[in-house]
C-alpha cells in the first residue's frame, strides 16, 4: 500500500525551528528538541526495512510553568508536519475501576482526528466533481424528465433548452428559493451508555455501529428550498465519490507513522512512592500509560492501531514534583527533557510584535472588519507588557495568557462602542493604556478578578 508522504517532513531541523519562530517567541531548546524528533521521522522512513521497525521515537518532556508555549510548540509542530495530533490531560485518566477515561481512548481520539483529516483532503479532491453532480441532481429535481421519449426529438430539444436556461439561472443564484423535494437522512438511535473495563466510550462506539447495521439510516422526503437542498445533495455526492475504506487505511497509516499525542499535566500523576493515598492512584495511571507509550495494539472502530512510532510529547510545570518522580519504566520512555523558561516583560513585548498571529495583529484585523484602523504605538506595547508582567508577579503567573486578559480589558470600550460611533481610526498609546488600566492595577483585589 502506497501512501502520500508529507513533504513538510523533509524540512531540516533549522528550517523547522525557523517556522516555529514565526509563531512562538524564545524557547529555543524546546524547538530544537521537537525539530530533531520530526526530522528523525523523515530519516526513519529512509532506513532499510530490517532496522526501520527497531527505530523508536525519542519522546519528550517539556518542563515549564503555564503559558510559556508548551502546548503551542506541539500544536504548531503538528500543523507543520500535517500530522494528526490530540491533546490529552493525564489527570483525566484513571486506573481501571475508578470513574474516568481509560488510556486507550487517546489512541481512538487520535484515529478519529486522522480519519477526519484524510476525509477532508479526499473531499477537497472530488469537490469539483461533486459540485457538478449536485448541479445535475438539482436540475433533475427542478425539471423532471417526465414522459418525453427518445423518439420525440422536438420535445427533447425543448427540454434541453429549458434545462440549459435553468442551469444558467441556477448558477446565477436566481433559483435559491425554488422548492424541491429531497430525501433527508434521519438519525434517531436510542440514547444510552454502557460502562465496562474497556472504556465506556469504546462500548458506545461499538454499540452505535451495531445498531446502525441493524437499523439502517432512515430518510424522510421533505420539500426544501434549493439553498438548503444543495448541501444535502452535495454531501451525498461527496460520500459516493470517496472510498472510505481507503480513507481509513491511510488514516491508520498516518496515526502509526506520524501521529503526535500531547500529554499535558503529566506532573500531576508523578509523586513519591507510598503504600496508600492519592499516590497509589497516580502510579496506577502511569502503569496504564506505560504499555501505550512502549508500544501496543489498540482496537478502534477503524481498525487496530500499533502505537510503537507515535510521538509522545509530555508537559508539566513540575513545581511540587520532578520527572524523576515518575516510575522508572515511564521515565525511560521519555528520554528527552527540556526546560522552558518563564516569560517576563521583554518576552511579552516580543510576543506582542513578532509572531505572525500576534494579539495586536488579531485585534487590528477585527477592527478592520468594521473599516476602523487600529494602531498600536511602541510605547503602548511596552506599557501593555509591563502591566501583564506586573499582574503575573502579584497574582498567579499564567505566562503569555495574561496578555489576553489585559488586551480584552484594554479594548473593551472600543469593541463595544465601535459599531455605534463609526470611528475610522483608534490610536493606542501609553496614555491610552494607563487611562484604562491604572485604576484596576491600583486596586489589587480588583486586578485579581479582572486581570
């Protein structure tokens, strides 16, 4: 079976870091680690078959406080590699017998993401053909063939001329409110949930599939305007043009060869060994995670997934614990450990100005939608960064996420009043920032709630 290779995996580590630099400020060591991991995948695909299966990914632990870019690094890496990725929190998993999700659910979630991505790609390939077939079906509904026979050439010519006129009107949007009758799918499976040692979400999947085969999807004939009938017919045509079995096979291949799982809050399941108390539960979660990270077969509704070559990127603040508090077996499966630095005022200035998706650019685009030019002066950027750093020092340090709360509060009045006052320009300078935030900053209790 031949699958499409991801051309972005041919990027060198230096190029990968450069791409990540476009969105994430600093954290060079973490970027280097993930860049090498991604390049190693490309290298592995070019090794001899005899050794390829033996080359396992070097899983990574990112250590650092919240809001310093751990999740963003993993997310941008997955987008860059066009690889399926899911983010899961280790605290959501529990030992068998406790209420929670089983660890295999993250593999099933990753598989669903991969299937959706591959299906979207295949849908894009057949889009033009699906639109053509949808238009044909709409014309058939608007002008049924009726009783015209092949021998009646005049009638056939008249009908063809009428059909061409309808086609032109349809493409011009003149028939959007014309009613047609279409079969609309109706889905009404009974709602219930089954719990088992294999995970209630998997049981739900299996039971849904079983019921789906016992009770095929019913359809109801409805009269809809063309604008509502079109997406229904288009979805049916796309479904006919896509080979879902090939989609599933390619999705499973992507999960196994390029899937990424971002395992957040791993420090919350680390702890000193004890015979009782919450540590027992935490170590139980680690033991449940171990076979998935080591490599095992996981059954999903799309097929069996082998987890050997999935890249696991774990992350945690590790304030009260350290990576060595994990059980030794799990530590050994995360050989790469990178510490990310906390963010200060200078970092916030760079975050507000350098990335392609900087908050300042986002708000400029939002106001541009109402024909208003938003301009941030350099002294305003410095003041916003100072406020964010100060609030992080006084209260909980949430890193770059503090910039979101500061910016929202700063522009609250502008965003609310703009549709009514019709301003064409808003200039934000240091005085503007102080006028709107100084009162909140001076009241420490108020700043805790608002900023």
